[in-house]
């Protein structure tokens, strides 16, 4: 288990442990105890009804292209063994956000995985796994409704790379685990609530009432990863590199983000 995954599990244990001390209002009231519950007005704007804390979840699609990486097995660049094709990566992010007057800050845990194969270049398959911890700053409180939300995001990530290639008749596997490094993400979110309201005006209010879903966004972003790893010795490889393997990549991506 990587250090970033251990950090995420520690956060989960801390959150659920703290919640266990919360008062259980399901117990019968004693004496003159009174429980007061405020009812949220679902007809008000997002700016008026949003609370101090919230949660976000997103599913993302991005293209991973380590243009500077050289295969130790084939002694060729990634561009050569992939015929210039990038690798599709599907990922998810989960975070807790703090809302304030200007916008919000969110702590995010993310994980993504991609795979690509090109038998014409003896590449039986290459797989990348990305684990990351981020801090996100979003300008989501400038208008009464967050129709367009620009944001910046950055943090640390750990990248795992596995290549399965042929050298003649031999099948060889190379595995690299990059040291934790920095990455950035610049994006713009477009609120999609208007689509739901156009189809059925009660959809947004029902979502708020049943699950606490505040907003649904289309997320368009650009991400840059820095990733360097010490190459491992590969038996039967055609070449070798005594320096670090460069797995850095950058590119555009799309996502669907939910705010609760």
C-alpha cells in the first residue's frame, strides 16, 4: 500500500471515529429535553442555502502521454511503441470542502488507472495507476447560482507504471514506481442543474431533499504530472538507462462532478 493510500485511510478512520461521538437523537427524550430541527428552504438560491461544509465526488476521463519515457525493454520511446497514441485514464475523486464568502477550499483524494496495447510495436500492454492527494480552490460563490466555476488544484501523487513487451520471442515485464511528486490541475466547471430543471423543475429540489445533491457539473480541465522513477533491472531487455525514467505527462480531460 502506497503512502498516499495510507494517508487516505487514516483520514477515513479519523472522520468516522469523530462521528461516533455525535449525539444519537434516536434515543427517547428524557424529562424536559427538546430537540429543535431547522428546515432548509429548498427554494432559495445556492448562495443563500449553502452550508459551511460540503462534499464532492467526480468521475474523470483524461489522456496520459509520457512523451519523454523510454522503454527499457525495447530501447524505444513511448511515442514509438505507441505510434503516438495517448493512453486513456479513467479516475475518480472524493473530497470534503469548506465554503466561505469568496469560494471554497477542498481536500481531495483521487485515483486513476489506464491501459494501452499496440501489438504492431510488440507492446502487449502498458498500465498506469495514479494515486493523489490534492487541495482545490474554486470560485463557486461569486453568483447566486454557480453557472460557471473556475478552479485551481494541486498536490502530490504517486505513479505506478507497468510495461509488458516482446523482445524477439521473449515476453518481458518492466515495473516502475515513481517517487511522490507534484502535479497541477486547471479547470472550469459548468453547472448542469438547468438541464434537470428544464426537464422537470422539481428534480433539483427532490435531489436536495433525498440525497443533499446541490450541484451537478461538467468539468473541463488540464492536468500536468511530474513523475520520475528509478528504472529496475529487466532481464532480457535490449537496452538500459542508468538515469531516472521520466513518466511526466500533461493533457486535457473531462469529468462529471457532484457536489453535496
